[in-house]
C-alpha cells in the first residue's frame, strides 16, 4: 500500500502526545532548530545543553534510524554525532509536558512537519506520511483539508533548511579533517552563531 497522502490531505493535531513519546521517533535538530530553542530558553546555553543529546551515528542509532537520517553527521572530538532532543528514559521528549509541547512556538522543524515527511522536489511523491504515522497518529484524516500549495511550500522551506545545515556541517567537517575537531559543545555554539547571522541576513 502506498504511503503517499491522497490529494485530500487532512490533518489536525489531537494532542495525543504519541509522536512526542514514541520510542521509535527521535527528533534531530538543525542549526536553526537549536538557535530557536536557545532563544526560547532566554539564551541559557548551559540549560540548552542539558536538553540536547548527541547521537553517535555508529553506536547509538540502529540501521533503520540511520537510513532515515537527513542531517549530515558532524565530526567532533567525540566521534561523528547528530544533535537531537533528549528523551526521558528513551520515551518522552524532554520538552513534552502532558498534554502539550512546552516549547511549542519554537519546536524543531521535524515536529512542525509531523506527520508529513518531505522527499524533495525531484521525488515521484514530494511528500509522504511519516513512517508508522498512519497507524499511530490520531490527527490524520481529521480537520479540514490542508492546502496543497502550503504543504509544498513547507517542504521547500524544510529542504532549504536541511541543505543549509548540511553545507555548514560540511564546512565544519573540512576544518575538523585539517586539525583538532571541535567538541559537541563547541559545535552547538557554532550552530548558534551561524544561525544568528543567517537569520538576520534572511529576515532583513
Ligand atoms: S519538541 Fe515539542 S513537539 Fe517536538 S517532540 Fe518534543 S514535545 Fe513534541
């Protein structure tokens, strides 16, 4: 059975919390996601670090999760990592406060898009339902139909953000290959500095 949404795509969040508490879902974060959360936390860098986790690609992620990664791993002094949101006991997202997200307005792009996953303009279907979401997300099929152009626009923004993130990581990885790689902490700081510059250039 195809995983592509029909043309009549309906989704309205029912605040079930399933996606925020599903052990099979990890939320990886782009440089812009991290910057937005940093701003939401009033610029408290130490507090931000307590909410993040650094998935070591080779040891922390199973093959299934590795195949679904869209962010390029960063070479750090502690190996290749992907930053993401911490989960409590491997279940609830650290920002989940039943029945809501405590950083709703600053939640990562992946959370904003769920249960839709974008595959890129070249793909046969530019977007699909995220893996297993049709079985677990009670919001699918609810509400008024989503506007097709706005979903496509959302996909474009997402892909641009991912590409910009991966370009930045590529630069960091080139620098890491020349000398001493940054620590994960330093990488997060670099993301924030870059995102601040990127945001001011793109909002002006
Ligand atoms: S950031 Fe918010 S929306 Fe995203 S998984 Fe965590 S609690 Fe859910």
